[in-house]
């Protein structure tokens, strides 16, 4: 199994577009069979688990679900939502949960947001 991250933060995407993703997060979350969606005012990240050979199909399916919920367009979403997999996903999640990858370095609130998303 491999971990996959599809997402963007304030550094890759304008905040007004992240707001659209956040507003539709519950709709998007309902479409997933499994996975964790972390959506805040400054980040949108989908964490999924799959087999190596499924990464491309899972990425396409996820982008399609996000497009249907937001209307932002597949071309745009493909250009701003980065796809990572393997150990890079784990490293990124630690960075996010610890507050190192935040608009305000050390922000403690993000750990709670990650925990709630997992639940």
C-alpha cells in the first residue's frame, strides 16, 4: 500500500479559491470511500491509501470529484493540486500537524484540525 496526497495550500493557490474548496469539503468528503480530507481556510489536502498501480486512476477520480463539487475545472485543479506519494506524504503531514507548514509557524490549531479530519 502507498499513501497519496492530493492538495494545495496558501503558497500554491489563492485564498479565495481555497475558500471554494473549503466550502465544498463536506460534499467532497462524502464522495470518498476512504481517506482523510484536511480542509481549512489555507489548505486543502486529501490523504488516500492505494496500491502503486492505482495512483494515477485514484488521482484522476479525486480531481474529477473535486471538480464536480466546486466547478473549478479539471485543467485548473490539475495545475494547482500537487500529487505526492510514499514517504513524502508522511513527511508533509508531520510538517502540517506540527505547525511548520502554516501561515503562522507553530500554529497549534492545525493539529486539532488534522485530528478531527481523521475522525
